[in-house]
C-alpha cells in the first residue's frame, strides 16, 4: 500500500495537512512552555518578595532579628503550603504556617539566576508531608558567623491551575486555526489547479476535432507545456498527412496496372470465377481499403464537422431495404434526433454501411440500431437475430481479408475498414453477442460538440 497519493491534488493537500499539523504541535509546545514560564515567574516573584523581606532581618553577625521576620499572608496560614525558613549558624526561624515543624527538604535544581541582595537564588521542587507538590526558592547570605540560608516555598498548584485553565482554550484555538488553514489550503488548491482542468478540457476538444491546438492563454507555469503539446500535435498531424499521402500515392499507382491486368484477363480468360480474376478482385479490394484509410480525416483537424447520426442511419436503412428487397427484415432504431458525431459524412456512411449490410445479410427477421451518449463518445450498437458468432470467430472477423462466410461477393475487408476508420477518429469497434442470440457490433465515435 502506497502512502503517497497518486493525484497531484492529494499530494499537495496531504503534505499541507502534515506540515500544518507539525507546525501547530510545535507551536503548542512552545506556547505551553512560554505559559509555564510565565506562571512560574509569578510564583517565583511572590516567593522572592518574601525572601527579600526576610533577608532584611539577617544581621551582619549572623543573627536574625525575629521582630523583622514577618509572616506576610498567606505564609501565616497553617497547611496552606506557603512557608519560609531562615537557618542561621546559631538559630532557625520558621513561618507560622509550619506550626513549629521543619520545612520539607527541597530537591535543588541545576538552574540559577540572580535574586535578592545580588546573591544566587536556587529554584527547587519538593513534596509536603501531605503529598502536595511544592516549589522552593532558596537564597544564601554570607555573614561573619557563616552563611544564612533563607528558604521559601509555595504550592505548585498555584502555577499549574492557571496553566491547565489556559491549555484547554489554547488547544481549542490551535485546532480551529488548523481547520481554518486546511480549509484555506483546499480552496487554494481548487483555485490553483483549475487551469489543469481547463487544459484537460482543451485537450479533449482537440481530440474531438473541435479545436486544432490547445489555447496558448494559460498561466505562466503551463505555457511551456502547452507549447510542447501544440508542437506535438503539429508534428503528429504532419506525420499522418505524410503517411496518408504516401499510401494514397501507392494505391493510385497500383490501380492503373491492376486495371490493365483485368483488361488482359478479360481478353484471355472468359471465366469470371477463375483464380486469376479472384486474386485481382482481392487486390482491388485491398487497394480500396487503404485508400479509404488515407481519406480519413486526421484527429484534431477542423474539417471534422458535426454529422447528424439519425439522418445517415435512416438513409442507409432505406437503401439496404431496397438492396435486400428479397428478404423481410425489419429495422428498429433508437437514436436521439440531436445526436451527432465528429466524423466525416462519407467515412460515417462507410462504417455504418458495412455494419448494417452484415446485419441485414444474417438477420432472421429484425435488426436493432441503438445509439446512446457515453461521456465524450457516442456508442452505436447494431444487433441482429441471426446465428451469431463464437468469441473466436468474432476476433477472426476483424482481421483484414478474413471471411467467415463464403456467400456473396464480399472480400472480408468491411469490418477491418470500419474498425480502422473508427480508430483514426479516436473510436473503436467491438463485436459481441446480441440479446436475441445474433451478432452485436458496437461502434464508438467521438461526440460532436454542442
């Protein structure tokens, strides 16, 4: 299973969602870190203010003036988690909130910064006797008798509660921001990739013969691609013109000696079914076959006008009904009145004539002609209620010069000519089995633009 989407739209959208998610996660972590430092800074300032007050009570000789060691609220509330302690060389003073108990031992942290009296203040964490997390600030002041340690603590909940309260709206804001960014990316991709859909429609119009070239009025990034596409179309058209010209010249060059050979056979051999005459007839049919291919309009040329389908089918049905007047065959047509194909009228008559003639020859009573739109194509299904063909025989029937029946004057080129003419227009021909058991030929041709 491939994780990378196959479409350009999917790749751009997927990469945008991934990068936006990564950016928002990083932003959330950074903002959370800043908020944590902000709320912790407020707690530190409160503890540092108490330490500054206590530091004024420390005398130079290392003693502490108890009258100046004041319990500022909430350091005077027992069990509040707010406490302080001054440990001097010969005495220790504690806040009223401790109730005479010793302050829990803090775990010193490696971070230091300058604090009270320009001395180092150490942050630390610890745990109260009740299990409540505490945050400590520790300062030392040098005296003649030795260092004096001043410690103040406060509950971490004071800092963590507003942090938790801020995290929820922060995450919601980041989520909304991510959704807005993704929606804007979707709109941007739809707007930015719209020229590609226009380019696809232009190429379809070229293939159907409505346009000869892809319009050059494209965004700057697509103009080199459009230039190469138009050059490829011109090169392909020139190659097809050259090939058709050579085929036509060759076929016309063979027609004259072939006609002379037929005249000589008429003079020397009176048998119309002799082997030489059969070979000449097959050669003549082959030449007409290749001339028909050479005459077909090249894809993309403006000469591929819209040819109404119903009119040509009706004319061919009336003609075949007269040709096969000795057989009672009914034609049932289902063709929309406005249905047209992008095909030369003469080529359309040749393709439909070959298919209808085969259906008329083998039908027992009925021939069905059904045409329907299928995207940018028209599907024409011609079916009969005759004996039909096996799958192997259906494949053989499309081979040029291969006849599956020896009745009549055909040479086996009709179906192959029809298929190759259809392919020159970008269509196709396939054989199958009709619902009535006979043969069903499906001819697909490009639909003419409205």
